[in-house]
C-alpha cells in the first residue's frame, strides 16, 4: 500500500482566475467572512486522521465549536 502524505506536508498554491469587487450589501469575500457565519451556514471539510472514530471526531467538533448539531457523511474510515 502506498504511503500517504499528511495534509500539512502537501504543497498548495492559490490560483486566482479573476479579480472582482463584491458589493457589501450582498455579502463579503470568503476570506473576510467571520467564522461564526461559516459555522452557522456552512460545511467543514475535515480530513479525519487514522485512529479516532468518526463519532469521536464529531464529538470533538461539537465541543471545540460549541455547537449542538454535527453530522458526517462519506467514507471516513481508512
């Protein structure tokens, strides 16, 4: 089985296809959006490490973010 590279060691680069201005009455740039809005309206894409169960990770997310509802989907176990 090939050895996987941990996410923090993967080289990433940002690609910008176009620049534009956002009218503040319609929202804000993603990098300017408060974390509270991401939590309320968004999805957290989490790369679960080997070891803890998906149930444990969901419980950690609930405790860390101080929220009541957390769910998971997809293939989480390696």
